[in-house]
C-alpha cells in the first residue's frame, strides 16, 4: 500500500513519529509518501521514502492533533482518499490512532481489517447585503459565529429554509455536523450525534435567554445566520479557519456539501465508549500539565 503522510512538526517534534512510521511501513513492503515541501527534512535520508503529491496513495495519514487532521482534510479532500490520524495532540476525537500503538493499528490496515466511515460535510458561504458571494469554505466539523474582540453581545437571526426561527443574543452560534458534535457543540451543551448520521446541529453559545436549546435539522435544509448590525465585528470560523472582511448585514449560508469524507475506522471501541474515554483522558491530559 501507498500512504500519503502529513506530519505537523509542532506536534511531531523533529518528525520522530513520521520517521518511525516510515521505517515501519517500508519494512512491511509499503511506501510512505510525503509532500515535496518535506524533501529538506530528515525524511529525505530514508531509503524507500517518496516525495510528491498524494494522487496515487491509498490512505492519507495525519500526524498531529484534531486541528492538524482538519487542515489535512481541507488540503487533500479533493483527492477523495480515506483519511486516518495519529494523535499527537490533546487526546483528539478525530485522530483515531494513539501515538503509542500506531504500529498495531497499521498492521490491521495492511491486513485489510478496517472499514471506512462516511462523514457528511458542510458548505459555508458568506454573502453581502446585496447577495454577492464574498467567500466560501468546506468543513467537516462545524462553522462557528463568535463575538469579536470585545465582550459585546452578538445579535444573530437564524433562518432554516427561509423560515425565521429565532433571534439570538449572546456569544454566538455553532452549526455542526455529527462529526462536530464532539467538538465545540459538545462544550456548548449541544447533543451528541453518532458520526454516520445525516443531520445538521445548531447550538447557541451562552444565549441571553431563559432557555438554551439546540436544533437538529434535516441535512437537505439550508441554514442561514443573518448578522444584522453590530458594535464589534464578529468572527466566522469554518473548522477553525477564519472568514475575512465581515461586514454588517452579511448573511452566512450553510448547507450540506455534495461529497462526504471517508475516514478509516479500526472498530476498536463503540462510539459512546470512545467519547467517554476521550473526555476522561483529556481531563487527565490537562491535569498532568501536558498542555
């Protein structure tokens, strides 16, 4: 098999895991492939490593945390390859493989003992008040609309399929996929959704109301967030990236993206047990002072 590998040096210090993984894969008769930008790293001294694009690889591997995994998907989603992550971050939800036992995981992959998980994605488009498209992006996790750099209440109006749902006063709103239900949405008190479901989740952030509820929306629906006027420019982030030039009366439109992302699943634990384990591990991670 051919594996396209992206390593985040800020997590994988000196590319230690990338180097070890390369030696392991070569010993198994597989080919590790890195982007041309990695040709000046210590990886270039390994006999059997290739450099180039990922068009002919079987699986794309991310080494880092969830942020690295999302950025790798953003860069290579057009290739329509399956993705898997080796976790070097703070107990990530998306990076299925532990950095301590990745060899066992790749043995399973090389033996074909894995399945592919199809995950829905969202398309986020920002329009100005005259309906002109300003920018767009695709995301696997979520799109968040957040208050700006001053603690002013953000006023947002939610529409679903052109029907006015509610006006929110608070810190913002998160529109998520089931994959993103374990991310910002979870921290905001939103529902957990199994990652193979097809729904859109809308969760307000610290709403200044007497009730705080999330909305579970049909995946074929179109969600719009109208910004209206504001004192402080809000922030719009699809999968942690940031839309530029936010203006008053802009409209954020979110819909299901036509293509799904396939991630490799080793079927080691059930979804809810995995969430519980990750949450407990994350608490220990921070208590131990690892970040």
